[in-house]
């Protein structure tokens, strides 16, 4: 089954049609909008043998001109001049880059949030990802009434229509013995090795320091990474009230109510608490210089802190929030907010110098009808922007094409580092013998243009509308199958696999030695003799 790139997946009716077509047969007749693109089986599930010839194969550690031979979804060989027999699909990659598919560490597909549900589900969101060169993502499970197991079950159901590999982080929204026990279950039985704590969204997802401390300790004992949404939720609530009192009810009030200082404060607080517990910390969506500098300081002092900027923070500035058209302005509302010009460039520099380590999207798309929920009050605008389809192109253009970043570092920040942090490297994040065949071919001389009219998200808007750039993903291979080629997507609902991520990744190496040194340094308790009265 193939989907033309120029036909956005707009409605559930369209999705049902796709599912229906997959379930009835591998029909040879092609309804409007579908076409077979040269596969042995038009269901697209057959195992393929592929030889990618003559490209520059890029891993985070080196690049070389080589061929890549793929069989049964696995990279079999990477070396020059590989000879193959018949029945092998040959792709000429001369003059192009052959790179690991992108891994997006931060997405929200079909998430219930702020009185609505994100518009992209595990089908449309992942189809969009594949069209943009991302072959795996890690989504955030939101517990059901605080219950982790119920949340996990719900997300496994949502992901039944997955078309590519995915993993899960788990949010922690309340604390009791059941949650603590369920964290063990998630790590030991369900392949989750990271938990997110929201320090903002007062009254819904926000947790207090006491819970954060408990959570950090539990994460450490399980070898799981603690992640934080770092904004001071109490101060944000005050900032919002201040704006409403001033009569500022439009989207610009969103940015004004939660300035960078509140992100910096919460980032610093989370870093210090993680230091106190001596456990690694991962700061999601780093949007400001203030937060970035706290991370830089901690890393310089030797603390294990990972900083994740997102495409929107690296590319955009907040001027859009002042746009006179509400629909245009509202689409840029996300948290922490997109900042004033200058923060974007500082984040780019931090990414290129290793102060920040990997790039996500925080893909959390809402259409203009959903965004209209806050037309009278910016506090009701569902927070979130798109990016899952655009990240690989935007980062290439902004960082590599501009000369700010090497090609190997591009692979590191878009794929390899994510695989390492979440302990699935080198299965993912590399083109090595034995790695999963999740591969993209990028033509550095071709151009891209972003538009809601041609993107694959279900949303009717795109925060990068009209953006043009250099460097185009021309082929995406997922699980060893060509799923995007010649501008056409060929995806199969249900073919996506849940990727388990084991605990105690590299960030935990040596933590126990630091603990031992700390305990040895205490010089306590002192054995005292009781003095006679
Ligand atoms: O605005 C955002 N970031 N929406 C998604 C939820 C979150 O905070 O990650
Ligand atoms: Zn967040
Ligand atoms: Zn998010």
C-alpha cells in the first residue's frame, strides 16, 4: 500500500479506508490516492533485500564511502563494492548521505491534554515521521488517574496502528506505594527506562518537590532516567493571573506569563535535587538561555545532566505570538514558550558544542479548531506544536548546511545519542553490522519546502509554514523496508514494533562508586562515649 505524499492524511475516514484496504487484501487495483511502488508484495510486509550503493555512510563516530547491504530488516554488511545476486533492490546513493533514521526522543501522539486530544495518532504521526526521515520515536505515556499500568495499557492500545518502531517514557503525576511499585513493573516487565516529572501545569500534571525527590530516588534505584519539564508552576500561575489582570488575554500573554527566569529556576532546582540524590537527569524541551546555562554549569561541574532542545526552540522566535491573526498566533503556543530572538541562536551554539546533547520535537499537534479553545483566554489554548516530520530537515538546514555542525554530529544529535541515553544502541542509532535497518538517504543538493497543504500530520496548520531549505530526505527505510521513496509513503498499520529499553544505561556507569566516595567522605557517625553525668 502506498500513500501519495501530496495527499495529507486528513480524516479518520481516510484512516479507516487505509485499514480496510490493508485488511481485505493486497489488491492490485489502486483506488485514488494509492499506488504500488515496485514491491514484490503490495502489502509491503515481505522481507526485502536492499543494497544501497556508493553513498557516504555516516555514523556518529565516522563517515566513509561504502555500500550497505540489508536483509530481513537488519544491516548485514557495510563496506565498499558489495556484490549481490538477483532479487536485490539496488538504490544508488552516489553523492548522497546514508544515515541512521532519526530517533525523536519527545512526542505526544493521541495524548489527552488541556481538554482535548492531540490531533496526530500513532498512524498519522508516524507516517509524518517516516516522510521526514524519523524511524523511531519515544512517546510519553500519561497515567490514567495517576495509575501507571492503566496508562501503559491505554498507550499500547493506541499504538496498535503503529507503522514504525516506538518506545515509551512514563509520566509520574502522583505518588503513593502503588505508583512506586508500578514504576518497578514498568522497568522490569514493560521495557520503560525513563520517567517524566512535570514541574509545571499546576492543577493537572504538576508535581511538588517532595514527589520529585521521591521520584528521583526511585529512578536511581531502578536505573531509570528521571526527566523534567522544568518551569516553576506556582510562579507560572501567578504570571498568568498578572496578565489576565492587565487585560492581556491573547497568545502573547502565554509567553509573557512564563518568562525564561521561571524555566531557569526550575531547571536549577531539578539539577540540584538530582545532584543531592546523585542520579542522572534529563531536561526536556530546553527553550531558554537561562535553562541551558544551568545545564552547562552542572555538566562543567561533572554532573550527569542531559539537555534536549527541540526543533521549535532552535528554529523559531516568539514574534509569532504577537501576530494580529489569532489562528496564526495560537499555533505557536507551547510550554515552555518559544523565546525571543537570541535564545534560538544560543541553543544552536550549545547544541553544536555539546552543551546540549540531542534534539527532540515535542510533537504535540492541535488543529486550528482545537487552538480556538483559548480565543478568549490564552490559558485555555492547548499547548503544543508540530515537528515530527520537519525535525530532520530543519536541523540539517540550520546546523549542517549553515556550517555550524558536522555531518557526524548531525547523526549524533538526531539519532545516536538518543539510542545511547535510552540504552538501545547499537541496535538503533547506527549503521553497523547487526543494527536495525532504519536508514535514510539524504540528498544535500535537493531542497525542501514545508506547508500544511502537503505535510502528513492531520493538523491544518504548520508552525514552519513556508520554510524552505537545503537537504532533502529522499528515501526512508524502516525495519529494512523502503517506506518512503519518490515522494510516496508506503506504510502498513500494525507493522510498528514496541521497542523495550533496558535500565542502567551508560549514564549510570560508576554512580555507585560516587556514592561510595560520598559515604566514605562523611566521616560519620562518630562513635561517642557517654560522659558520666
Ligand atoms: O507545550 C507542550 N510542550 N506540550 C506538550 C506537553 C509537554 O509539556 O511536553
Ligand atoms: Zn513538557
Ligand atoms: Zn512534551
